[in-house]
C-alpha cells in the first residue's frame, strides 16, 4: 500500500498553550485534525467556563486562514472548590466539552489540581447526570510510590472505586502507558475509554536514558517497560472502539526541555498522523487506523463524524531537528529520524 485516505481525524488530547507559544503550535494540530480537545493546564488554569470561552477565542484567533475550520473543544480544570453549576452551565452553553481531573502535583501546571477525589464528587454527580465526560490524568502523586508504578496504583486506589461510584459517568483514561491500564479499560463497561499517545507506542523507558539523558523523550506519565509498550500497541491497533487517538502534544521551548530540571512533555503535533500510521503499518493493521483516528473518539463523545478526508502517502522523509525559532523554538518528536509516511497537503 502506498497511499491511505481516511475520514478527517480528531485529536482527543492536546496542549495548545497561550500567547506566542499558542500561535507557534496550534496550526500544526489544526492542519491534521478537524477538532481537538484542549487541555486546561495553562499557567493560570482554565477553571471557569468564561475563561474557557475566552481561551477558545484566542485559539481561533491564532488559526491561519486555511485552518479556519478547526474546532477547539474546551475543557475545564477541576479543583477542590470547583463550582458544579458553572461546569454544567458551560457544558449546556456548548463551551465546555469535558472536564479534566489532574491530581494535585501530577504534572505541568497541576498545583491547583484535586487533592482528594472525594472533593469533586458533587461535580462528578452533575457531569454523570448531563453526560459530560471526565478526562483523567491517572497517576497518584505521593513520593512513596515509584514513578513507574503511579498509573497502576492510581487504578487500584482511585479509579476502580470512582468508576463504581459513578457508573453512568463517561470516563476517558488519558494517555495510558501500562498493560494494567489497557486491561482495566477492557474490563470496564462501555463508558470507560482511553487515549494513547504516539510516543507511548514508539518508545519504552530505555529511550529516556539511551547514551545519556534524553529530555525530548520525557513526558508524564513517563514511558514504561517494553511489555507495556507492546500491550498499548495491541490495544491501539486491534480495532477496539474503547481506544482512540490523543497525542498529548505538549510543546515546551527547547531551552525549557534541555535544562537542569527539564519540563515534561513531547511536542508531537507536527507529524502526529505519520507517527501513528507508522505503528499501524509495523503491526500490519492499517485497516484499523481510521477507526482509531477518526471513528472511535466521536462515537464515545457522542459527536458527529467529520466530513472530508486526509491522505497519507508512503514516502520516506526526515523529521527536522527543530521547529520554529526564537522563544518558541521546539524539538519535535522523532527529530532527525526518517519516517515512512507523509500527509499529503490538501
Ligand atoms: O508530559 C506531559 N506534559 N504530561 C502532562 O500531563 C502535561 C504536559 C504538559 O502540559 O506539558
Ligand atoms: Zn496532557
């Protein structure tokens, strides 16, 4: 096969940032995807629905004319003191698509996150009643839990109970990284789904340390052992509706990554479809690529499928070492590597 055309896909997990970085990155997502879930972890988190509406306007204003049809799907950031009425009203108004649970301290800009999941039971009850999805960064944060075990421990200590307590709540277990998470999602009912990033399909934890510390392979949740990567590849490529595309594209300036305390996050938006398709190709599962990229996500969220198509062709090309310049110079995922697929410009 040297060309593949699929219905226009969506990205169910992105970080678009703000200000100059927003302008530098959003068109990479908008070029490949019709819609994207936008995470609320700005330096001042997006908590109120009015803040989400204003952020959505800034995103739209940063789109180039050829990407004007791109639709940012906004989320709010749950806190211990979140107002359930505001969340429900934001959803009713069409501003908020979903709400995000960051355990406090789990990742970039998560200091105002939830300290005890019981604090958000009232808002979860409302979300369950109105069919608003809960998106979860599923890691415990306590220092006594090894960083490579934090996702598995989150399932046992928090997620299993949460899903039982709110059986009609739609839950997306975001950027899963372990076989434990794959198994949990498969065993749960149809209202529990998961996104999978390109990096967790391509790399295991060795990549972070190969030949020295590699900050551009570092994200959270951190990549795990090979057995987990293989379980994720099987889950993504098997055609199961519970697993769908969410890149977790998380740009940080090169200097912020290559620092004594480098930021977590991998900027994969520029070649996201190419990166995923390489995996489906390697797994001999190209026939399941469209489901993962374009069908399973809308079905779970209850949104219409996109009109239109995108085409990728099989042509080897090299991913650039850096993207952009100045304060927004970034290093993309796969920098300097040769990749076999390339999106054909519309
Ligand atoms: O690696 C990550 N980067 N993981 C997250 O959960 C957040 C993200 C970011 O915002 O940089
Ligand atoms: Zn994320």
